[in-house]
C-alpha cells in the first residue's frame, strides 16, 4: 500500500508548480482583468447614454441643457437651505413658531 501526499500550499517554489496550475492561474487573472475592463466600458456607456437622454429631453421641452442643469443645482441648494432651516426650527421654539405662522398664512403648503 502506497501513500501519496498532495500539497496545496502555494508558498513553495514557483518552479515546482504544475504547468496546468500556472495556466489556470494566468487564465483566471486574464478573465478578472477582462471583466473589470468590460465593467468600465459598460459604465462609461451608461453615463454617456444618460447624458444624451437628458440632453434630448431638455431640447424637446425647449430648454438649454446648461440652463436645466443650473436649475437642478439651484433646486438642490434650496432644498439644503430648507433642511438646514427646519433643523434650526426643531431646536428653537421661536423659529418653529415663525415657521408655523408663515405656513398658516400661505394656506398650509
């Protein structure tokens, strides 16, 4: 009866590595690089497609894409200011009272 031991430890000398194992490792490394390259190309294509779609939609509604982007940025800046103001109103009852009075004046928006 003979006993054979198989070592799966990769820390041994690379010259002792089986040729099939080396080819498989190179193939896996190649597929990994190919996959990451394809993912980069795909995401870049999605970004360009999204920009083109937004540009066409803006032009269809008669708006300049730059003006549309500026309007979007100003809306987000206004939303940040509103959130900051409401956070202040939560901490200060005087500000909350003024906010409630303004809301009641404008019909409870």
